[in-house]
């Protein structure tokens, strides 16, 4: 696109109908450029504001530890359907507890033991079950409360840390 075509495009885009409109547009643009030249260095000298105190610090959680857990969720999608684990279950507390204990038994002597059906680590499947036990217990405790994502994630992370003995 040549300079003439660019000028026509700007005139059309900004609805510039007269030479006076074009002159005002160019002058205002020049003022903005000058303002940003003066303002930008000062902005870089100041630290930005981010109101995140009291919020979860995900940087403290190394994502590499979640890979086996993601594999377990993926295996669940293949075996059942996506987010099936979030649906209501009858007697969810004892069912997820039993699942946790079965998988813990399999990895008690060998933390790298894998489930032959899914290929997932039994330890990750135990973590999956303990997290879902917590998730369903919270929903059952307050069925009419819309649990916030932050609260659920916080409790799930607490379950990983505390429920599995870390």
C-alpha cells in the first residue's frame, strides 16, 4: 500500500471530511505522540498496582507435579465422559474414600506402581479420589451455595497437602 492509499484509508476511517478536519487530526496526533514521549519514561519508573493480596499464590505450586493427575483426569474422560467426576454420586464420600484406599494400597510399597487398565500412577489416582471426595463433600455440605472456583481450588490443594500427609 503506497502513501496515497494509506492517507485515503485514514481519511475514511476517521471520517475526515475537510482539510480543517485533517489538520486537527494531525495536530491532535502530534500532541498525543509528544505526551506519550514524556509520559512513558515516568510510567516505567513506577511499579504497577495489582490487588492480589489474600488470593491464592499459584506460583508456589510447581505444575510439573500435576502431570500424573492430569493423566488420571484424561483417563476418566476416555472411560466415562468429560467432567463425569463432578456429577452427583450416591454415597460419594465412601466411594471416593474406598477408591483412594485401593489406589494407596497399590502404591504403598512402590510409589511408581501403575494401574494396568489406565496406565496411570496409582498415587495419582489416589490423589484424584481424595480431591473428588473433598469436592463432593463440600457440595453436599452446602448444596444451595454456589461454591466459588477459588474456594474449591483452595480446598482441593489443601486436600493434596494435608489429606495425603504432606
